C-alpha cells in the first residue's frame, strides 16, 4: 500500500511503477532491428487474453521509482528510449518524457491508446485492442498502427482501425506469437492483396533476446 505522499507523486508522474528496464534491439514495427533502451511501466486494465507480459498488469507489484532515476539509467545506454508496458498512458507521461528530452534522447511509446495522451513523443506506436479502443487523440498522432492478428476476424478489426487513424500512419499487421504458424501465411496473403499494409514480426523472439 502506497503512502499518501507516494500516491500523490505517482499521480503527478514523479514516481512510476517500474517493472523492468533493459537495453536491447527493437523487435517490432517500423524500427525493427535498431538498438533501444526499453522502460516497461507496470499497470494495465486492457486485459488482452494473449498478452505475453501479464505480470505487468498489477501496478502494485512494481516499485514506485523516481522519474529522475529512470531517466539517468536510460541515458547511459542509448539515444532511443521506448516506453512500454503494461499500458504506459495509464500514468502521466509528461514528467518522464520532458526529462528524457532534456537529455537529447529520442522518445518512443508503444501503447493501446486507451487513455488520454500525455507526454512528448518522437514516435507513437498505436496498437489498438478490442477490449478498450483508443481515444481519438491517439489515432490523430500515431506514426504507426500495429494490429495484432490472433484470428481471421482481426483483419476486419485492422481495417476498422485503419479507417480511424491519421492518413500518415504506417500500417502493420503482426501475428500473435502463439498463433504465428497459423496466421503468418494468412497475413502474407493479405498484405499482398492489400499493399497499404506491412508485416511486423516479433523478431526479438526469433533472435532469443529480450
């Protein structure tokens, strides 16, 4: 249970429930294959049944960590910082991104877009989920739209989301990892017939890296 002053600091974004942080290779989407420092923030109520980091959902399991400390750690490793979760927009991202930008870092986010957008982002990866659709502000600023394909019905969902996102967003379809053998061939066919889409793969899993 957080103390009152800690709870206030969390609400202001001065403390964040930090699950993990690590330097690795971006495995998905537009920046696949590039080095990045990942900051995984705990807390998510979107509830995707196929989520591969369910341990991130309960924010109380992850220690409230000072934003300044997170920034100092990140600045040691890379020029590109990726904020992920959990669902990072559960929290106020303004203090974290402001301090990262002060360090001259490129700041990316991977989000479902289910909560109002806070923070200053160089790259906004929107990965919408059926359980809790994005707010309009997320559609408006997304640089890439990444839709996870778990079954055939998800292609229709992907098209619905493509209609809502801004016309500059780059469109990606990504097979859900446990269904990759079944869904990847379908995605290949779909992209060949609908070339506005690109394929994203979880290449970090093929490479056996975080």
